[in-house]
């Protein structure tokens, strides 16, 4: 029987990663819901939401590693796709508030009533349905990425120029969403969510379910990325990364490959943003800040560019460190520490944590194989050739 396309590319490390994420996705919610409060093994609800946020960041890191680690596209604007997915989910959650808002308007969100809007903007239509909102989570970031990539890749914009343009796109969206007349809550954004699919978004069971769904989304995203990078398509992407001009001369339509993987990556980032919003409880224009996109690139670099597993691990490790250090006296210096971490990783661990470990393991394995061959040769009475002879 032919293995499934999403699982046949798994090696031992990838299988272990999938099983670990699945175990965490099941055990943490069960610990939160079934064990009594005060138990040393009971995970508090706030930690479920916190780790759920880390999982969403891991999906975002995977999306960046797919295009940067395997196709050589360094995007400094992926935070925009993450935020657009979050806003799409936030619009659905705002429509679910109904008359329970501060002003009691069954149709208009509170911020629209406060700004004296008399009717719902046309681009808010349909967001009272979850299926429509879920479609927009994929369609809006994907369509923006497709249009942006079609223009950029056809113009053969690459390298640092492409990175600057993606950052400019993110900053333009930041300025647009800050405007009150843009229809997305301005500086305050979207918040005060009540329900999702009829369930209280603040309830312990809902938060546990959202965490489980986030882990499931991480597994699916990882399997999709793994299937791509181990296929013939992945080999072409690596060729584009290492020698784009030569790949184009061989007859491959480089722009089409880059456009496909860039659009897919944006859709993954949108899903991460959509799962992030109900767990955090707010989405505002600060998510478009260029610094967030740069920080996400640092996650990938720390974990290991071009490893997938490393990107996810880097997102969790760096954000856990951020949570730890920003809650104490070192909080004002976190950005300096993050910059220093990026510099140290670049100089000392250019392949990241997972990449360096894999390289070290391969070196040891090669040395062990060479030692076994020499031992076998000596037992057979055949010695290594003498260079002096």
C-alpha cells in the first residue's frame, strides 16, 4: 500500500516531532480540565493560552522557513499575513457579540457605534458565518501574497530589495489599520470577544480546545511543508535558492515556483493568526509592526533555517525567553538581548540549534563509519595505503 503523501516523507526526527506535538496537544488540555487545582501536574488556564500562543508562533515560523530556508525568499513582512488572518477571525468574533456589546447594537460593533457609523461596511458582510470567516482567513492573506508576489517575482526583485519591499508593505498596512475610518477599530483594534461557534471564548474548555486545534494545525502545517521540501518540487525550490539563474536557464519557470510557495506560506501565516486571536483576546494594528516580522525571522535563524523542526523550536524557545525576561528587571533590555542572541547565533551557530546538532551528529556518524571500515580492513589484513609508497 502506498503511504499517504503527507506522511511518507517522515523520517525518524520528523516522526518524533509530530508525536511530541500530538502528545502535548492532548496532555496539556487533559491536565487543565481533569486534574484538580493545586495539583503539581495541573496546568493552569493562563498557561494553556500562553502555550497556545507559542504554538501559533511556531506555525508562523514554519511558514517563514518554507520560503526562506528552502527557496531563499527572505520576507520581512510575514507579520502582515499573520495579522490579516487574525483580523479575519476577529471580525467573526466581533459579529458574534451582537447586542451584548456596551452600546447594545445587534449589528454594529461598539467602535462603529462610538464613531457614529450608521451602517455596517460592505466588507464586514458575511463575517457572521464561521465558514465565510474561515475562508477569508486563507483567501485574504493568500490573495495579497499572490498579487504582491506576481508583481515582485515577475520583475525579478530578489535579495535585500525584496526584503525591503515586504517590510514597506507591512508598514503601509500598519498605517492603514491605525486609521479610525478604515473600519477595523483603529488603534484599539478588535477585542471584547464573547463566543466562538457558540462557546464562551473565556471558558476553560474552549481554551483547551483552541490549544488542541493549534497543535493539530501545527502538525498539518509541518506535514505539508515536509511533503513539499522532500518532493521534486522541494528540489526545485532548493535549486532556486542556491542558483536561481542556472535554474531558470535549465527551463524552469522560477517565478511560478516562488509565487506558489510564497502564497502557500502566506495562507499558513493567516491560519496561525486566526488561531492566535481567540486565545489572546485581541487583535490590533501593532501586529503589523515591522519589528514583529523581523523577530519571526530571528526565531527561524535561532532554531535552524532550512530544518522546519528548528523553526518551530526556535519560535517556542525565543518566545518563552521573551516571556521570562520581560516579566522581571531585565524587561527594558529584552530587545538588546534579542539582537545579541541573533548576532551570537549568526557567528557561533550559523545553522541554528537544530542545524548545528544535525551537522554534529552527521560528523560523528561519518567518523564512526570510517572507523568501522578501518577496523574491518585491519581484520582482513588489508591496511590503509601508505602515502610514502
